[in-house]
């Protein structure tokens, strides 16, 4: 059996067209790149077209500056029947000083779909290292928290709807 391709690294130069009014890279520009990296990682893993189903825990720890090289490190952490959690860590690098900073982290849920938009099964995830097992366990915890949050939100919406009657 071949080793699963469950990770991907992409590096992008932050250019002036990505800047916000403060002259730093706009969060929306980073989110677009994050989504593209998560897509590429998940599609590479499952060898199929995927769509973004959810984005969790986006932490902008530090600003990203125009002119920095930004490396996006993505990895499939968890797999369901048709869904995959892809964790993305962002490292900004100042070109002149070589200083590297962990600026952003987040987790995408991507779903594999066929040409008709129907979900399709993805390969089971092989947990090869202790780090893989830790990423998987953390992803399980996030999945459970997402489900609990959705259930609580649904209950609140029903409660609010009944109050309006």
C-alpha cells in the first residue's frame, strides 16, 4: 500500500493588492488562500472534487505584512464517510531577517462530491505516527463540539420561533 498523501505545503508572497487600510494583509485575503490550500489538500488526499462545508477556530495570532513569504501547512487530520478535517497552520517569514512567525491556524471541513453534487466516500485515514493520532483525537473533539453547538443553535432557533407565535 502506498503512503497516503495527506499533507500539502504552499508558499505565497504577500503583495500590496492583499493589503487592508492599515497596510497589513487583509484577513479576507488570508481566508481565501486558506480555503484554497484546504481544498488542494483534501482533493489531493481523496483524489476527488471537494467543497468547503465548515470553517472552525480561525485564530489570527499575529498580523501578516505585505512583502512577507507566507507558508500554509495543511494536513488531513480526520476522515468521516465523505468529509475530511483539514488543519492549516500559517507561517509568515520576513525575507530580510528570515524571522518566522506562526500567525494563523484553523480547521476546515471539506466534503468530497461527485459530478452531480452528491457526497462520495473517501479513503480511510491511516494513522501512522503518534502525531497523527493526536491530530485525529483533537479533530474528534472538535467534531463533537461542532455537533453540540449545532444542536444548541437549533434548539434556540425553535425556541425563538415559538416565542414569535
